[in-house]
């Protein structure tokens, strides 16, 4: 067996301590070590964006980052977005309202990308072109993107940016 | 059908019942399934396109710690009742069926073909073991082109077949020879179409578990669980009650997941042998090489017109690459051939379809299922003829569109179900008129001229199409109201993101005057519904939708009759809403659906009140009869950069008619996704191989899918021409958006470069290809 390395990773506010192979990527850690299967793996080569999570608040492709690289760091996944009672947050609610999801496989990555966009927005109104550029790293085969663009535009207005 | 079925929830953009779970990461996709003692599989796959497999050495793989078993064909064969996977769909066109083996042996026929499977404690260990397997081959010549491949001197793509012409079909009606002889104008061209693959964001996958009582439960990321079960029963020699197939949340289908692949037999067979659960989750590299895809078609075509530009006849040959096997019959080229006719009056048609075995992964329908290709060819021929005759593109179409007064319109082509091809409803000229108006077609010249003065090249295109939807023979649905008052619906329909649960819930809720959220739907589970077909041919709203509509009406009638007895009222005076059955105008005189169900559930020894049959439930297998035809018209505007060959779609307008809409928001979602799939197939998606059959595009960095920033905002306008063929008047919507896209975009590109007289014959239109056409045209002295 390959040597195992101890890691301590804070995911959605909970600390997980595990011993992992150095080759295990973060997406596999989330899915197989701590059973957070909401983060999906679509390509495992960093293009599709389904596995997008936030590490210390910044989006990363969790298929391209090793679990050992996140030792001691904070990870946010889709499971931590809604309120504890299951109430959807504004990003999730807007995606449903605008039919921005169909099969739902890419959706967790979309939610995390839009979550980062909201954090980085500085309270300004985004244009559609800006939203499309920022979402261009997330592949979706079902929706044609229009619903998720509309959802993002709705939650990226100055009025809605403070809400969560 | 005296009641208006579209009360309360019907025809409204109701939010989907699927969304809440999916938005919270609580979906249960194939690779999310966790079972005790679950082992992981990885496949040894062919690294070459055609060879004799001389030797396979599994010793090192078997010796790796953590590996539980390795199976080659010889190890697997004793577990199977058949030598090949029984996939053949009957067709008179097929000269010899080529069912694939579960694992290849002796002869290997495409890169990615499964040869052996490793079962290990983790996927990582299984992949480590795959790397230790030694294979020895004697290479064989490959067949990579469907036209070269049917030449009598071509090498054989499979040594176990007599030749490469796996199927041949002639689609012929009318007197084409006389029409061509008398034609005032003829246009002739040859098109070579590469087609996009399915590329669901979730790859394929399968989990199999055998219980102590020998029940084999298979979770399969499939569009057709009932077909998968039938094949497993057959190939494993089991009885029906010992096999259950469940499609869990499926992350997109688009065609390839309708095809039963070798892995879907291998994993259950291995789980039965090892008596421990086994999972295989396809990775993207496998998806590129081993999942069926659409493939090359070459169309050599000629059209005849009279002096006014009316179509007289079309004739030609279609060379279709069928890949290395025939897992899904001839549906794909047949759809392409019949859909060429489109919404136009075509008096004579003579097409020879030659289906060629090649050394590429087997071909299958993907979204549109051949129809975008047929439509592309027809629309290109119309544009060619328009130029030849000096007619505007909308004018030549107008002259050939089937007028409303000729509907329903019959074409002398016999379909797979034995019916004659018939367009049931729709107003094609009005559809074109509306799209031209919505797009501001008549003012486009001004925009184009203004842009050209700025050195920018704008173009506009138009396409019209039909799609036969709702393919039978049937779909099942049942509804049960429990004594609790809760509604349970099940169906053989199977979802991959279309919103099947929402669609069924909305129809049921509409009939019962309830909230769709209060209807619990189970789909894609062979234990919930004995008979079923699943997802293909834009069929589930038509087939399962009408099944649940009729079943719910039966339940409503029975509830009313029983409530009439309980309330001592006339059934005609009763209404159903919000779970109550009450006397019209006297809402306090009521019983609940739960009360009625309880009364119909019986008490030990007592008679059912009113002498009624027990139970508040109904099941309907709805047989839709012939296809119902959706239609649409697209207009696209593009800007072409002649220096780089880049194409930017600046505007896209759709007028769409799928009959009555159950949920307009979901219809639009289907159209949007379809159009964008078509944009990918037109401008980006190209599965490439070298001349030895090695796939050259096996990542999303090489094979480009459309992204958010390259697709435009798409405007959709609806017409609603209800079909007379089913009680709801609905038609399918899931694939139609794809069909018009290649034709309209290419028409717009040619229009933008009109001064260069560029003719686009090959798809996809990549920047490099377009730049080469521009350079060639400029070389002839024309300036853009």
C-alpha cells in the first residue's frame, strides 16, 4: 500500500481528520472519504467545472487539487449552501425559478461558481456578458445556460447581493 | 373527454418537483450509491482499432494486493447464457446483425472496446491493475470512412462479417426519373457531416448487488431500464422476478444511455459470480472512447425544381458510418433520411442508404437522432436552388411549404410501426412567417449593409423542420390514492433531466385539482412498473403523459362515484379539488380522497360500499399510434471574422410548435438545450481519429462543447397546434431544438460571406475550416 498522510480539512464548518493517499484528489476525498457526494465529477481533467468547490473562499476544480494540499484549509461545498432547515439560499432559489437546472449534475458546480461571483462582486450590477464570461468554465449539456444566466443576473443585483 | 383537462395546474410554468434535492447536492446519481462491501471495477480496453488478440496475461494484475478478481472473456463466458449481447432491433434493411460480445476476444474492432475487467477494493487499485495487464496483438487494416468502406476492395472492419455493408435501404416514392428529366433547374452537392456525441455531464455507470435471496438489483445510469432488464434476463439466463433494474438520478442521457453497452452486462455477471456488490463508474476518457456516439455521414445529393422553384424530386446516396456493431438498429440513418423531407411538399424521393461497418465505436442516435443531418441537407439544397433561381431564401421555402389546408399531410413512406408517414397538425407557412417577423428579417439588409461599411460581416439564416415525436408502442403509468390521501404515481417513463416527475405530477394534479408537490412519482424502476420503455424519440410527454392523464381521470371518476354513494348525492353534482370531493356550490358537503380510498380498501368481512370494485387506483398503458409531428422555424444572425474564420452567433430566434404545452417553462428548457446542442454540433464538436483509428479528441480541451460565453440569448416563441392523435393534444419537445440549428447557422455564415460565394459542405464549421474556405475563395480573386 502507498504511504498514507494525515490531513485535517474543515468542510462546511466541520473538521475532518483522515489519512489519505497523496494521489487522492479533493473531489474523491469529499465524495468517498467523508461521503459528501453533492460535489460531482464530470471530466476529472479540470474543464467541466462540475466539481467546483471553494477553498478558503476561492473556487477550485476539486478534481485538480490534491486532498493533501487542502490540509488545514477550509472547503465549502454545495451541501453547506442552504440553511440548516433546508431553506434554499438565493442562488439556489433563483436557479429553480429560472429553470437553470435540468438533470442537476453540473448544478453544484454552478452554485459554487455563482457563490464566488457574489462574494467578488463588490455590490455592483453585473452585465449579461460578464455573467456569461464568469460562468464559461462550467459545462452544462441540458439547459443551454440561459436559465442559469438569468438566475445569476437576479442574484448579482445590488439589491440581492446582501441577502443570504 | 368532456372536461377541460387544462384546469388549475395545467399549461403553467410550475417550478419542478425535482429541484430542491438537486440544488442541495442531495441527488442520488450512480456514483453516489454506497453499499456495504462494495467493490470497484475498471476495464482493460483495446488500445488499437483493429487486431487479432493473440495473448492476454492477467497474472500480474491478479497478484496486485487489493485486487479481488480479474475476468477476461474466457472467465466471463461460463456466466452468460449467450455468446453475444442480444441487442438486435428488427429491420429489413439489416443484412446481418452485429451484436457485440460482452468482452472482446479473438478480434478487436475499435479503440476502447472492453477486453477484461478488474475488480478491486478501490477504483485506484483497479486502475493500477489494469496497467499491469499484458496484451499481444496482430494488427489488421482499419476501415475509417463509410464510403471507402463499402467499396468491394475495402478491407473488412470485422473478419466475422461477410463484408462492411451491414445494412442497405432504399427510400423511394414518386417518379423521380421523370421529374429530373423534366426539371427546369437542378442542384447537386455532397455533404460530409460529423456529428456531436451525447456528452451527458454524468458519464455512464452501473452498480450490481445480489441479495441472499438471489435477487439481482442493478442501478444503471440508463434511459431504458426495462430494456436493460430484458437483456439481463436473457443474457444471464435468469427469471424476471430475480432481476430489478433502477435508473437512479441520471445526469443527462441524450441518446447514448438508451443503448445497452457491454459493461451493463459484465458488472451484473461479475456481481453474481462474486456475490458481492460491484460498481463501475465510467470516467471521461472511457466516455470518449467506449460510449456510443453519432458518426460520419456522407450525402451525395441532387434536387430538381420547376421554373418557379417548386421541388420536383430529390435523389442521392447516404453513406452512414455504423461503427463496429449495430447496438441500436438503423434508427439513426433512417430518421436522417425521412426527416430530410421536412415541412416541404416533395413529390418524389429516391435515396439509397448504405450503412457501413467501421473500426470506430458503434454509432447510435444522439439528441435529434439523425434528423438534424437530414434537415441540414434539405435546407442546403434549398439555399443552393434559391441562389440558382435568383429567389430569396424565404421565398423558395414559402413556395414549397405544405399549406395548412393540406393538413394532415401524408407522405408515401412506411414507418417502423407500419403506419404511413403523416404530418398530423401544424401550420408551417405561418411558423415561418412568425419567425421572420420576430427576427426582423425584412430589415436585416440594412443592418448587414451598415455593418459592412464598418468592415464587419453579418449574415442571417433561416431553417424549417419537423420532428416525428412520441414513438410507441406504448408507455405505462399508474396512480394510486392511499387511505392517507397521498397520491402515488409510477411510470415506465425514465428521467435524465427532462423533468419527467414534474410532468407526470402536474398532469395528475391538474385532473385532481391538487398541488403537483403532493404527488409522489416513481420512475425508472422495473419493480414499480412491470412494463415500460423509457426515454427515446421525444416521447415521454406524449406516451406517459397521456397514460397518467387517462389513469388519473379513471381514478377521479371512481372517486366521484364512491363519494356520490357516501354523500348520497349525484356524481354529476360533485367536484374534486385540493384532495376533497364536494357538492358543487356546497363545499362543506364533502369527503376527502383519503376517505374514499379508505372505504374502497375494505374492512374484513364487510362488503365494499356501493358494490364497487376495491381500490382507488388505475393503470393505463397508453398506445400513441403513429408519430405526432412537432415543427419549428429558426432564424440566426452571425458575425464572421474573415481573418480568423471565427463565427459569433449574435441573435437566435425560434418559433416552436409542440402542440399543447404542459409546462411552458420546461418546454423552453428543452428547446434551449436542444438549440445549444445543435450549435455545438455545427461549430465546435468534432470527434477526431487518426487514419489508424486512434481517437484524437479525448478531453474537453480537445473536443469542445458549447460554453456559456459562445451561445447567444435564444428567443423562443410558441405556436400551439394540438395533435388530434392523443387526448392531451401534446407533442414531444426534447430534441426538436437541435434539428434546425446546423442548417440555420450555416445558412447565416454563407450569407455573411455572400460576396465570396462560399459553399459550406462539411460539419463542424471550425475556424480553421472556414478560414481555409475563405482563403480559397480569396485566392480566386474575390475580395470579401
